[in-house]
């Protein structure tokens, strides 16, 4: 294939302008490879993100042949290959032709469909400076090797995408930091104002009970004290949700501290070494918070069992009580027990939440998340 130098400059300018304006990671990746394919002789592209443990994730693709698109791109999603291995071993420094693609060969062996003439591909690392993010792979029908000019174009586009990944990642970190600061500010304000006022009301109600001999007045003050104490407990739980204390000391310490704050006794069973990314720890903590709140409000018991199992690829968290239980139909949204909130939090990190419950026989919440 012959590339026109002027058209390449125009293409790179168009991609650069698009990347500079885009702030969403998925839209950026999809849009970049779409423009690359439309402005060049390449016809198929896919992008892997590869984490620090070497695990790859298919994050974008365009114009895949049926064989590679089969069953949700299973031959791209699963297994290993030469380019990912070279990337992990730090032996992939620039755009390179791949002599044989194990993923394409596996798709052919499995008779997954037509490859539409695609038998080979080229690959290039996505990076910004020394920070690496993954791979950009491109292919074209009946093409075994791409020219040096084509590989140079691929490297230029990969450099642009790598820079955009870095920029969007930094922007997201800044947004998360701003969110944490705002949560902390709200938590301080609630603690210093509403929380203190509620505490003062409980003391006033207690004093009122001691100052009167009238049974009806005593009962009224007692009700005020009880309701205010409940509101105070709710406020403390809300402050915990805004600014979890103890998470810096680890997931289990944070969950234990929250359970103690709610007056619950937590029995822990742990298997595996707990070394989870911070975002996974916070997600699991938030889900555990919701589940423990449900126990305090609805279960009618004070004992909870927590089982945590960590493997090399995922983490399983189970919270179980022997309380009242509940019965709902699948698909029905019930805000009071926060099941949809748990599902949403887990789904945002690629995980899932399941539960089983029966009236009078307790509840079990099961959370499974990859990392």
C-alpha cells in the first residue's frame, strides 16, 4: 500500500484536533480509530489496555471480521498472544509487523467465521513518556506486512492516543480529588453544625426528663430523646459515607469500624492476600456500608458474618445475617434496601451483586468484582 505524505499530515491533524476536544475515554478511543481507518488504507483496528499485572482488556475496536467479532470478541478477550507477551516483557518499543497472530489462528481453528482476508496485523504500544497503557493493533485484508511508512503513521497516531489517555486520566484524577475534597467539606459541616445540634437536643431532652415529675411530660421528653438519638445515628452514618474513616488502614478495618459505629458485631473470615486497587476497595466499602445499614434498619439482629476471598483476578465479598429477611420480585426497584445502588456501584467496576433472602431466614449479599 502506498501512502500519500500530504494526506497523512491532514489525517494526523484531524485526529489531533478530535483528541484535544474529547474528554470521555471510550468516545476518544472509538473516535480515534474510526478516523484512522477512514483516513488510511487500514481497515480493522482494536485496542488493548494492559494493566501492571499484564492482564489485557479489549477497550475499543472497529470493523472487525466475523471471526474476531464472534461471541462478543471472545478470541480477542481471552487467552494470550505474541504482541501482549512482548509488551509485558518490555520488548515492544515501536510499531511492528506480527508474523503470526495467535488470536486470528485460534478463531480460524474454532471455525468462528470468516476473517475476510485478515491473517496478520501490526501492533504499536500506547504510551506517554515512560508510562504505558496498552496496544493499538491494525490490519487489512490480504496484507502480511505493512510498509515502513505505514508503521510510521501508526506510531504517530499511537503517540497522539497515548497522550490523550494520559490527559483524560489526569483530568479524571483531578475530578476525583475535587469530589473527595467536597465530600470532606460536607462531612465537616454536618459534623460541626447538624450533628452538634442533634447532640444538644438529646442532652436537653434528658435534662427535661429529670426536671419534671409529670409522667406525660417525661414520656414526651423520652420520645424526643429517642427520636433525636436515631437522627444522630443516621447523621453519623451519613458522615461516614461522605468521609469513610479507617479506609486508609485497609478495607477490613474500615468495614469493622463502620459496623461498630452502627452497633453491629462483625464476624470476619478472610482467604487470600488483600492487595486491591484503591477504587475497588472504596467500591466494596460502599457496598458493605449499604448492606450493614440494611441489617441495622431491617434485619432485627446485631450479628453479621463477612466472608472475603481474594484471588489473582477477582475478589468475592459475602455479607450474611440471620435476621428477618425479605422477599422481592426480580427487577423491582426498592430504594429502602438499596439493592439497585449496590448493583450500580459494582457494575461501574465490571462486577456484580447477587443476593438471596427469605422471610424469617436472613439475607446473604454476594459481591464479585474483577481487579
